[in-house]
C-alpha cells in the first residue's frame, strides 16, 4: 500500500507519520503545505502522478474558525478546492481518498447525538467550507471516506488541552464555557482510525465507502473537559494544584463565529462497519506531560 498524506505538520498529520513509521509494510509520502499546496491543481496532479498512491489521506485543512469569517476565499480554497483536486486525482489513479471533516457541518441545535444521516445546517464560513469540501470529494471520487470528528487534541499543535495547561500556570480561576457539549477526540486515535479503514479497504475486507463519524466518549462540556485535564495534571504532578473552573455561558464568551451547542457525534456506524471504537479521551490524558513543556 502506498499512502500520500497532506498536512503532515498538523495534529493528525504528525500522528499519521508517527504511526506509519512503525508499519514497514506501508510506503508513504507525507507532505506539508510548503511541499504540496493542495489549492494548486497542477501541483496536486504532479505529486499524485509521480508517487502513484493507492490511498490519499487529506489531513490538510483551514481550521481557524473565527478568522474564516473574514478570510472566506482562503477557507474555501483550502477546505473545498484542495479536497476537490485531491479527489479528482485519486479518481484518475483508482485510489481511495480519506478526508477529515467536522461537527461544524451541523447546526448544533439537535438534542441527542448526530448520526451520519442527519441533515446538515450551517452557521458559519468554516462549517460551510468544510461541507463544500465533503461534497466535492463525494462528487469527484467514487472510492471515498469522509471522517467527521470534533474537539481534536493531541501532543502536537495548538489545542484546548495545551491552552488549559498554559493558563493554569498563571491563573487560579478560569471561566470555561459550560453549555456546549461534545466528544473530545485524541488526534492519535483519529490517525489510527484512518489507517485501519484504509487497510481494510485496500486489503479487500471492506468496501463501505461514505461518511463516518468518529469522536470521543464520554460526551462532556468544555468546562467538564477542563476539569478533567486539571485533575489528571495534578495527579501526575504536572500542576501543584488545580485552578477553579467556573462554567460560563456561550453568551459570556462571544466569538466572531458561532459554535455548535451540541457537537455530540454518534459513533456506532464506524464501529459496526470497521470495528473501530470511539476515542477514549480520558486514556489519552494518562501522560499529561506529553502536552506541555512544564
């Protein structure tokens, strides 16, 4: 199997490289934006034509949710046009494409969990650009997997866990949003899920293409997630004491882009079709030192 990975410096991209380095039977080429600008169709076609992958994993994305409200063209270029070019190249080369998407394709107003069959409803440029990317991939490549996820964190890049640990160094009290709910998702688990799905399809064990949800359990609020982070940090000696976490409302923490109140994704389909369990975010916090230089 030959895998082309885009966005190798992102949270998921770095985890993919780490995990694939432990699988000598797989040949892979991982590129960052400087090496492959996915918004450049000529570059995409050249790289795919030269490397001839069986599988393309698109881990590149524009993820600045608030900036997207003003950087509309850039958000669509990276989140819609880039995936389209990759999917078209995949189709020409009879390759499988796995594309990472987001909970932001939903309104966030539903009660309960969102399944893959639920109707999308957009509230901002970021979500709209990601949904456009999903549709572009589906339309361009018959062999596709769309993996929607949420609340991604890991040892690499910037994320909520790192932000909380940093703030805890200088603050005794923190206000954290308590009326938005979702499933924190460990980037390493996303990478593992993508590899499992790619191998199953490449080996002919599965041909269930389409959209899948993958995120963490149990579902919590941001403030509950913060409390768990600090609890683990104190247990492991990373923090001497935990700051007080005050749950605040979304209205008390206004942002340019509206966030989904409900980001709970149902993960039963990916379990049924590929045997992949939901991300265990609590287990991913067992080595909290990996998320900080403290």
